[in-house]
């Protein structure tokens, strides 16, 4: 079965001990809970870590009107934006610019902005470690509405947290560790 929202929800329901679903619109209690909770849980998990498979960079489009106060320029955030990781200026770097995010805009004094951000990828792009963490979290969140068992829900939330930590650890090993670029204590020593 190709990876999809329905497949991920069915996997979570099976972990919970419930029946899998064939569609989010099939009219069962399981499908109703999955339809209601899937997107917010997915987006929260994606936003919770700078996943390598969900990180992108984009040059932002400047908006015609400047912000009311504090900054000189406003930029439109991408439509698939979930979380900002950093902003860079016209020097070609993806970080180092002071900014504030408000609504669906980024405010800054930089004349051009390269944004590094978390986006919402298609489910087919989710790697196995994220699939495991997401299905564990979905099972935990589906538990109370479907079983009304708080003890089982607590157990599943603990297992989901372990799966999330393991997925973050695996994902973090797929990138060069960040190095200190500006450290005032070293600079003072000359």
C-alpha cells in the first residue's frame, strides 16, 4: 500500500487495536477520529524538529507595503510554510538576518531574504523513522476518543515520545553538525 494519510491512520489504528480504515470519509468512528486529528498531529510533528526531508530554502517575495513599525521590509512566507528555521540576506547565506514573523509575513531590514523553513511534504516522502514516530503519535492521540482508556493513552504517549526521540536522533545524523560561527567569548580573546 502506498504511503498516504489513510495508510498512516490505518497503521495507527492497528497499533491501537482498532480496525483499519479504507477512507477518511467512510462514516465509522475510526474514520471520523482520523479525519479530525490526522492533519494537526502531522503538522505538529513536522514542526517539532528541523527534519532533513521537510527542510527547504526559498527566496522570498517582497511585499509592496512596509510593516507599520520596527522593520523596513515585509516578505510573503511560502504557502507550504510550517516553521521558520532561519533567514539570510543578500550575502547568499541562509541565516544571520534579524527578523520577526507575523501572520503569513516575515519582517526584516534586509533588502532580500533567503528563508530556511520546514514545509509540509507529501506523505510519500516521509522516511521510515518519521512514519514510525507519526503512527505512534497518531495511535496515542486516537486512543482516548476511541477507547476511553486513559491508562492505555498514557502508555501510548510514552511510546510515541520514545519513537519521536529515536526519529530525531536518526534524522540528526543525516547532516553535518552545526558549528559555532559567531562566539563572542572567543572573539574577545583576539
